[in-house]
């Protein structure tokens, strides 16, 4: 009888340890999911802050450069022509800025959706069993979704840069046409816009750098964190079938 009691007590202890182990495992993955969520949730805000800072700096530099160029003009006609040209240019740039704001908000939403895809799959895999836990397709699809999204963002920046360049060309073309009979004014316009275009090229390189050197690594850092835990769950599930 005493021996039976010992066996029962041992079995109960084993069951308790198993339950505690399962609870710990669940708690551990709950913490991991929260960490992944927090990492991903920060992305839209980071992107918005980065673009706000970059674009505000660019616009400030362009306006300062325009003021500097106007001060250098010795001819009243040249100053008037440049003032009108810059006014038209700034209106055109403002229209592109509206498109940029739209894209930046869209980027934030898309980043949020990508994060949710990773988090949802991680939550599912933490509880899944059988085929639902060992399928590799959903994990691979997340990587494809991420890569497609990064390419899409890059294409948008390239498109925006092209629109900014077009705004400069159109403004210069219109101003030059209006001053076709005045060689001095045309030369002043050409020189001023050459200087402005050099600044525009620097700004466009900054746009590409912001995306590829700052934002892409931030997405990859999140994806590596989430992907690592997804792979651990996948390998563990596949290993349990051996």
C-alpha cells in the first residue's frame, strides 16, 4: 500500500512538472510574441520621423539656395525672372510633396500589415500541431512578401525622384521660353537652375539612402527576430515527427 502511494505521488509530480513545463513554454512564447510585436510596431513611426526630417531639410536647403541665387543677381530683369521661376518651381515641388506624403503614409500602413502577418503566423505556430506546425510554405511566403514590399518602396522613391526632376525641368523650360528674347536673363536662369539641380541630385541620393541604408535594415532586423522564432518552432515541430 505504501509502495502504491509512492508511485501515485511520483506520477502526480511528473504530471505537475509537465503542466508547469507547458505553462512555461506558453509564457515564453507569449513574451516572444510581445517582443516581436513591439519591434514591428515601432517601424511606421520611425519611417514617418525619418521622412519628415529628410524632406523638411531638403525644402529648407532649396529655399535658402533660391534666396542666395536671387541676391547674386545684378539685373532687375534677372531677379524678376528668377523670382517668378522659383515661385512656379515651388508650387510644382509642393504638388510632388503631396504625393510623397501619401506614399509615406501608405508605407506605414504596409509595414504595419507586414508586421501583423509575421505576428499572426508566430502566434499560430506557437499553438499549432501536426501538419499546421510543420508546413514551410507560410514561412517562405512571408519572406517573399517582405522582399516584394521592399522592392515596391524602392520603386516609389525612384518615381518620386523622377517627378521632382520633372518639376525642375518644366519650371526652367517655362521660364526660359518667357525670356527667349533676353539672353542675359536666359543665362541667369540656366546658371541658377544648374545650381538647383545639383542640390536636387543630392536630395534624391538622400532619399535613396534613407530608404536603403536606414529603413531596409530596420525591416530586416524585425524580420530576422520574427523569422528566427518561426524557424525554431518549425524545426522543433519537424523534429518531433522523427
